[in-house]
C-alpha cells in the first residue's frame, strides 16, 4: 500500500467523499486487496448491487467509476489510478481517520439493510 498525505484532508472532506456508497465500496475492497482493476471493481459492484436495469448496467458502473468516483478518490489522496492500464491501488487506508470512518460507514450500512 502506498503512502499518501490524507492528513491534508479535513474530516468534513473525508465524510463527503465517503458519503457515496460506491466510493465506500472501492475503499473497502482495496483495504482487503492490494490492488484491483477498474473492471474488477465494476463487476464486483454490479454483483453486490444486483444490477439488472439498463440504467445501471455494468458498463454504466464502469463509466461512473472511471469518470466520477476514482478521480474523486485519487484527488483526495486515497487511491492511485492509472487510467491507461486501469489499475487502482490504495493509499494510506491504514490511516486511523480513514479506517475509522470506513468502519462507521460499514456499520451504518449494515444497520440500514
């Protein structure tokens, strides 16, 4: 796992980033795996979300990850993303604030289901 500088991010910024369940999924997945590809993430996300509508087909998930979620996570210093090879790697997910916020979000998701 690469080391980044997430300490520059305010807690409010991190909460805003983690407000989206797809971004939480990406970070949670990467916290358990050293790396992933864009396609690994989108296909796993499609399985979890039980995608069957045309609006949320796996291609649409891939596009959303590519254009919205991965850039936002990279800008926050939480991942590195190579848009040519589509490789995604975590950065500083062991940071206490990040892991704590992910844990809280996961518990909240479990309660709401």
